């Protein structure tokens, strides 16, 4: 199970920190990723972090503004979002691929508007 939190409404230039708490699998064994889905668009990759946090990767649209991290002791992955823009408005989802299939959280909405 994946449960996201931390979304909300913020003005352009603001910051938010999303969290995703995982359960039901050995969290420290798996790469974790964040995706987002904007209104009327397909779900898209945002950021990923390897199992012990040694490597990260980002979509070009967020690189330099967003930071993904994880705390394996807390079974939690984070997405620190800075300098938010209106185009970052979306529902943000946590994702993991284990047991032969992809698992998603329920999502947390982020709205960036003045």
C-alpha cells in the first residue's frame, strides 16, 4: 500500500513537500518513483530514486526545482518541490513496481495558482 500526503494549494514560487508512506513490501529493496497527472493529460514521470537512495533522476521539466529522497527506516519517499509554477498543477502519485506489477497510491493534489 502507498499513501501520499502533503499536497495543497500554493502560489507561484512557493514550495511543498510530498510524502508517500509504503507498507506491505520490503521498501528498501525497490526503486520508488513519483508521477503526476495534470487535468486533461496523461500521467507522466516526475522523479525516481533507487532502493537505497544512491541515484536519482528527474523529468526535464522539474530538474533543479524538485528533489526526491527516501528514508528507508520510515518506509517513506519524499518529493520536495520548490519554485512551483502553474504548470506543476496536477495530482501527484507514488509508484512502485514489485511482485510483477505496478502499484500506485491514491494521489495527492497540488494546485499552483495566484
